[in-house]
C-alpha cells in the first residue's frame, strides 16, 4: 500500500530495506530505487491533481492498483485463488490480502508487478496470465520464495528485476512466450531454483546477469 500514493512511512521503509537485506540485496541500491519510484508516483499524482482542478470531477486516487477489490475465491480443489480485477495496471503487496493463496489470476491490463508483491506467499503454486497480457516488468523479489512449479512469462515482458523468482525451490519449468520482447534478466532472478533443469533464453535478451542462475544445481548448460 505504501507505494501506491507516493508516501512511505519510516517504519514501512525499514521493513522493505530489512527484507531486501535478508534477500542479499544492496540496501543502498534498493533505497535509491524506492526513492525513484516514490518520486515518480508523486509526480503522477500532481499531474492528476492539476488535470482535475476546477472541473468539479472527483479525484480518483490509486486507480492503477487494487486493495480490497481483489477477490479471493476457491477452485474445485477448495484451494484459495486470488482474482485480480480487470483494469488493474499495477500489482503491489496490497493487492494480495492473503498470503495463503495457491493460485493467482492476473488480468491482461496489468503492466507491472511491483517489488515484493507475492514475496513469501509460501503456498502459491500457480500464476495465470490472461491472454494478450500487457505486462512489461516483473519487479524485485516479486515471487521470491513461492513454491511455483512452473511459470509462463508473457511475450510483452521486457524486464525481470533482481531476485524475482529467487529461492522458488519447486520451480521446474520457465517458458517464455513466442516473440518475446524480454531485454533484461537481472541479478539472482532464478537463484536457488534447484529443480530447474533447462531454460530457453529469448533471442531478444540484451542483458543477462552473470549470477541470474546462481545455485541452480540441476540446470544443464
């Protein structure tokens, strides 16, 4: 919720930085990323305020992300499934009201999955992206430590940030959609994915971190 309105309390900042340090991240670098993202959100809010000033129309805040509008339902196996509403553009940790979900359905409208969005969802086994996804970026530690068994990454994705799937120890299959636009796989993205045996890197990738697959002991090069 903290990243949605461009405001971060000292306690919220401390929690994020402590988690980043625990994940082995450069805390100074993460703090710089936080400040940059917060400034961007504040600028967007200012522009929004300017656009609606004097129009008599109500200002809708945080319209790009979702909190209470997310729906938790159950599938045929009685597992908890998080359904993110269509029209959502950014998924944050506030979008995930329960850490016990086993599946998440992400609408085509989502353009970014923010840092730590699904981090430590220890029962999350399945991520479903709707067809014609507009997703461009999977943020830092977005799915770290989730027991995902497989992930199909939409062709629209351009950047996968640090630690995005770090320590997903059950992950066996990573598939990039055809005609992938992926350009960057950052540090430790798949670090500790011990069950991952093979992966086909899209030809579009321009930057692949040297330790993106660190401690992937089952990976055959």
